[in-house]
C-alpha cells in the first residue's frame, strides 16, 4: 500500500464539480508536484489532503489510516502557504516553536528543535528578528521550518514561491528539495510554474479541468505527453502543432500542408489510417539540414528572436502553418529566407484531433 493514497476522489461546490474521480498513490519520501493552470483543481486536492475541504466522494489514506474523519490538526500534516502566514508579533524563534508548544513539548526540547530547524534553513543568526525585519525569501524559509519542526508525516506546499522574484525562487526551490531529501518527508507541491515542477519533482501530476491528464516523471511528462493539453502546457517555448492526417501508404506518415512526414521510428500507442491528427514537436528538436536531405521540409523564415545563447526562429509552411525552432545564436537566417529543415520522427508526439489523446 502506498503511503498517501487518494482513490476516486471527487469534490463539488454546489452543482459545480471541481475534481473528477482523482486517483493517486504517493510513496513514502516521494516529492510530487501538482501542476496546472488556475482553476484546474490542484489546490482543492491539496486542501482535501490537509483536511480544509471534505471530499464529496472517495477515500483518502495516509499510512494506512483513513483521514476523512480527522480534523486538520489531527492529521500530522505540515503546510506552507503562498502567503507566508507568519505571526507578525512573534520572533522567528517563536514562530518556529508555535506548533511544538501546541503539541505540549517541553521548553528545553522546543529550544533544541527550533535551533535544529533554523540551522537547517541557515537562519539561526536571525532567531530574534520579527517577520517585518526579513525579506520575502527569508520569511518563506521560516514558514518552511515551522511546518517541518513538528515532524509531519506529509508536507504540503501551496505555491510557496509565487510571491518571490525569479532569482530567489530558483534558490529557494533548490533548498526545499535538498531539505526534503535530507529529511525524507513525503511532499506534495502545488504550482502553476512548469520549470519548478520539472526541476524538483520525482513525479508530476498535470491537472486539467479537475482531472489528472497525466501522472509521470519529469522526463515522461516532457518527452511523451499523454494529451495535447499536457504537450501545450509543459515546455517553453511551447510545442509546435501541425494539423493533418495519418496515412499508411508507403509506410506510416503524417500529411500536413502537402508535406509528408515519415513516421518510421515513432512509437505508436494506436495507429489509425487516414485519420485526422495533430503532430507535435518541440522547437529544440527541429534541425537545419541540406535541401538534398530525403526528409527535408522547406519553410519560410518569418522572424528571428535572439535568446542569448541561442535564437528562436519562427517559420511558416506553404499553407501558412507557423512553427518555431531553436538554433545557434549566430544563425545567419533573416526574415524572408527559405530554409530546409529536418523533423525527426523520434521526437514527434501524435494526438487524436478530436480527443487530444496521444496516438
């Protein structure tokens, strides 16, 4: 049995169902991120784990124990919010000590545990400060220390980095992951930032409209998206999509804008003949090649965007379909030029045109 298990979880607010038949098994010590746009249901699932919302249906087990009858303070869960939620009238020491006092721990043991936690987040020199005397990143580290001080069996983080600037976010997410691995706490992290999820997670749940579109490792989510939504939501710049149809004559191929893309080497889940489909390919997988290459595709350059170490080149096929690819920063292409490009089949993602499911 998994350490944290959600089975057929549903949640409705009145007549509106916001979570649909959600199922997830999380192992002890695993770091799982819920990723998705605003309103997809990720925070609602987190709040049901915490006990702040009650599932309309389904079961929620932690370490083999049903959590539904338990109040939030009975679940031994640590939670870090987007807003730091520190007590402004308490010092850093007293904020971290708060949960330990509620648990009835002795003062010597509290002081020892607080000292350990502040050393862990590298803020032991700020124990006497108040929240208003600290930066946002420092306050969020204190909130993290307070959450893990009580040795929770599950740690929940609800978009804890969204209020911070980019550089601090990168630094703090690395600290969170390092601390989580050091302590071995089972962790659920909610974010709408794909880079955060891809960089620190053991597994990612990509949510869409109250459902889990895909659950997998960062590599699986990025390289073999299960739906067109996952493919479009994960990745920057976004995946390119070409609408066309699949044919089998002369071997499996995808036809778009009178261009034939060879599908030999593509790992099909299902293969439909002469069926409408959408081909997806990420910009970094498209390559400039010679015009005499047997699978070369001709495209017209629309725009060249310098991106520092490389450049993003926007092109169009003969039917007007736009797409982008990455190239070296010193590329000589200019708007109006014609390029011969290679689209490798092993980098394709094919989706059913109606359902959006991967083929």
